[in-house]
């Protein structure tokens, strides 16, 4: 740790900086709200301490000496750093007085967002968090209406191009079951799934539409015994041994009692995307976004 020198008079350097930038004692006097004789005295004191002439006095005013220009380069950098520190301090004050409105599907909230949310709330305990758990379409509509600051959704092409659209992660879908409660022989193909109770997302969901497109491509038909809109309900039923389900791989890996079926066909991928209006976000939202992007 480097402690400040007792010989440095920061006020003298403040006066020097203003005089060097304005090249006028009268203008400096107005800006600093001190008299011209006081300005002149400060410059004389700094010149004495540095044993260097800092300004030429001419009929047209004052001009920095070559030595003063060298000094000004460093003083200006120091001044800018102090201003940056003041700005960051102000942003920290703002962070304690604001809230963030986040939109995200329930399944992503539980299995993706929670770890980031916990870290952010630890770092910024005074920032209020409002969360909306809905489908993609509802979240996009809320973002359009400015009732949400950002949304985290499954990849969607129907997004206003004026929004900032960042890919947070790519994932794949898998078929899973609870091997402790459901006996399954070795499966190699998707079509073999029809030999067991099958639990799929409802036809209105993004994940089901992608699966159906893949099945049409493979000319395979699946006959589910259950079709659910809620991913969490599907996971609960799979854990109870009611059948084989279809969920994101990252979600499956966070449930120790679920086993992934290794099938010969390649299943659809999914993108998890962060959407927000870059021009309207405030400091607290920006900090949360930066946290999400750290692991991209």
C-alpha cells in the first residue's frame, strides 16, 4: 500500500489544472469561486514547491510552459480517475435505491437463474427484485410495454430487432426417467419410446413444436400418455416413475434421480437468450446483466 505524500497539496494541483485548461486567471477565478490574487498565489506556491516555472505571462494572457504541459498530462489523468471514482460512487448509491424487473420461464428461473440471483443479491442487498414467470410470448409483450427491464427466454426469432439480444447458453433436449422407479430395457431409437408411458410438453410449447418438427423429419410418431404445459410438473411425474419425459439436458443434470437415455437420433437444441433495451437500462440492471454475461 502506497500512502499519500505529506508534501502534496491537492488544492494547488486543482487550481493548476483549471488555470492550465482555461489559460486565464479571470476564468479560473469564476470557475473556482476564489479571487484572482488567490489564484496567482496558489500558482506561485506550486511553482515554488516544484522549483519550476509553470506559466508564461504575456500580453495575451498566460501560456503553460513545456514543463507545465508535462505535469498537466499527469494531473489530467488523475483528475479523470477521481471523476470516474465519483461516478462509480454515485452508481453504487443508485444501486441501493432501485429495483430490477426480470421476466423468465419458471423452469429457467429454478435451474438457471437462481445461482446468479443469489450472487447479485449478496453483492447488492438493497436492490429490490421483481420477477415474472411466464411463457415467452407473455414475457416479450411485457418487455414491449416496459413493465420488465430484461427477459431470459428460450431462443425465439420473433424479437424486435431494436432490442439487445445476447446468447447466454446453448442446451439440448433429452429423454429421461427415474431408474429407481421405472424399469426400462435398453433403448436405441426414439420410436422405441412408444413401448413405455411417455410424458411430453403440450403442443403449444416451444419445446414440443421443436420436437414435433424433428419427429416429422424422422417420420416418427410418438403417443404420449401425458401432455403437460408445466416443465416442473413433468419433472415431478418423471421422478415418481410415471414415465419417460422430455426436458433440457442442463435441467436433467441437476436432478440426481433422473437418468438420461442415450438415443441414436440427435434431438433438438435450445438457446437461452437475454433480451433487453440497451438504451434504457439503469445501473442496477446493467450490473445484473454483466453478472449473467460473465460465464458466456
